[in-house]
C-alpha cells in the first residue's frame, strides 16, 4: 500500500477493491488506497422493524438476547387443541368427509 501501489493482492467484489496489508484493511477509492476504519456495533444504525425496537445493531442484539427463550429452561406454552377427528377437521377446514 506504499504510495498507493495498486499491484497488491486485492480482491474486487461488485466493483469494490479490498486489500489487507500490515494488519490494516484498505479500500480502493478509484485513485488511492484508503485505510478502512473499524466501527463498533453501537455505531451502525438499525431500522427498527417487527418486534425489534433497537436503533443500533448493538441495542438490537442486546434486545434479542434479553427476549430470547432460555435454552436451559425454555418456557414455551402449547395451546390445548383437544382431540381431532375427521369430522372436526372437515368442519374447521370446510372439507368434505368421505
């Protein structure tokens, strides 16, 4: 990456060239290699949707972690459905029995 040397072993994905050298990541901006500055999940915006209200990736991850079922002792509830028969299924779905 010295003096914007483009002869490095860069990869190009969808028109964007990337390279790693000296423990740093670089991106080719069309005329020079630019150091990619790392960011944290708290710096990346998330658009809240569905049941997730977090407005950054970190707050969304924290929210999912808080709301997920505990793997050691999950507390799922199963509705009582009763006994199904051909007649009750036909009545519920509108299908003919026969």
